C-alpha cells in the first residue's frame, strides 16, 4: 500500500479508475488528496485520475516503490544475487522490454529471445554497473543494442529501422496539414472543426474490440522510431529524458516523433469514438 | 460566434496562433516545452476556440487510452528459463562473465 498526494483545485471532482481506489470527491475548497494504491504483485500499476473529463496522470509506481529499495540498493541486491529482487525486477520490466523489442524484430518469438538475452546481459554486466545512468535506462539500452543486432540479422531492421530516420524526416512538416484550410482568408482554420468526444473512460473504450484493433493497427503502421517513442512514452510511461537516452535521440527529435505518432493514432481512433468522420 | 469576428479576435487578441499552429504545438504544450510567451498565446487561443479545445481534449484522451493499454504478457516459460539461468549465474564467481555491459 502506497500513498500519493496531489493537489485538487476547488470545485473539481475525481473518479476512481482501475488499479487506484479513491472515493468520488467534489472539493469544496482546494485540497490535498491522498490516493491509496494497491500494489498488485507482478504488475506495473498505472494510475490515471479523471478530473472533469481531462486526465491527471500520477507518476507511475516504480519498481523501487514496489520493492521498497532505492536505486543503489536495487543494484547491490542484484549484484549480491538476491533472487527475490531479480524475479521482481524481471517481472516488472519484461513486458515493457518485450513490447519495445517487438518494434525491432519481425516476430514475437524473436522478441522474447531478445528479452532473454537482455536479462543475460544484465547478469553479465551488473558487477560493472556504475550508475552513470539509471538502472532502467541501462537495461533498456542493453535491449535496444541486442534488438538492433538481432533485427539486422533477421534483416528487418536494415530495411525498416536503419533507414527509418530518413523515412521519418521525409514525412513532411506535419501530418495534420490536411485538416486545415490551406488558402484564402481562413488559412490555418479547421476544415472540419473537431467535435467533443463522448467522455467515456479509457477502460470502457478499450473493452471495444474494434477500438483496440484500430489503435493496434495505427501503432503497427507507424514508422519504427515513432512507434518506439510512443511505446516508451505513452504506453510504458517512460520520461522523455529517459526515452532520449534509451533511443539516443535529441529531445526535439523525440517530441517531433511523439507528436506525429499521437496525431496518427488520434486520427485512427476518431471514427470509433465519435462514430463519424474526423 | 461569427467567423469573421472570431478571425479578428484570433488575430489581435490571441497572439496570431492559427488553429493549425495550435495542432502542431499540442505535444510541446503538454510536455511543458513552450516558452512562457508561447504558452500564454496558446492558452489565449484555446480560450477563444472551441475546436482547438476539443482537439486538445482528444489528444489528451488518446494519450490516456495508450496509458491504459494492457501490459504485454511475458510467457511463464521465458521467466522460468531466466530464473534457472539466474541460479546458474549465482554459482559462478562474478569476474567470469563475458561481454562488458555498457553503462
């Protein structure tokens, strides 16, 4: 059980979602709210609170919270061969590693092998780990290095990955351009102004197969680096600084890639949420 | 609101950001990487433009959906295999490992 505190302005309410539990609160005055989180073993607990239709994301729990260990403590435990810590860290990160690996290699089976190789790499290197980067960044860097090597061997990364920066760069200035008036006095205005989306919770929307398929399709069709940035930032909740270190890209580049990816996913999603054209 | 009036308001009050520019800056805005001036102009535009407010909400909603995406399941045999290798690794003295890990 872990408590998070956050600030809630006057007159705003929050609803409970999935892994966090909290009573519905309508604040008479600004409040500091405590959110109790149940730590579900072997799962990454992500918490979003809905705040009058828009989302506040609390910083996700880290493996350090779950194990009650700080970074040096975690590294020392791994170096000392603490199996409980290794199992917990492996459980915590393997899903994220697998998802990222799948953007480098052609099949899930190969991605699983890359994840295994990554953990073997951790065991090989943990005694020389010097905390110049965070453990998480180091771990993901091992994965990207192995996944690249493997992807080249499987000849996919060569065709998609290595040339990807140019694919991404050639994509034109903005993927939203077609949504706006290009000439005349209304230049830069919406052709079809975006409508309000029905405020349903993401959990409810994700229960719809069509919607899940649309998102999967949209993510699957992204250029590789856009997909990698989106996977890490939006799905796995990795910070932008860490994403830059893991993928070895600049902050600006990272944001451009993320923006393009989000724009495309939003566009694919629109028909399923508002049931009309976007 | 009358479109002409809106255009004028946008031009003179909302710091000249067009809807297109707003759409292009959404991620920068959400990441907090706009300058103070840009941020103010962005918010002024939002205050006057329901379409851009909707667009920003749609983007936030898209991000919220991605955040709730279920974790990728790792097959149990992969974990068991790794734990087995971990136990073997534990038996070995630390220096006998192979390639260096890049920190």
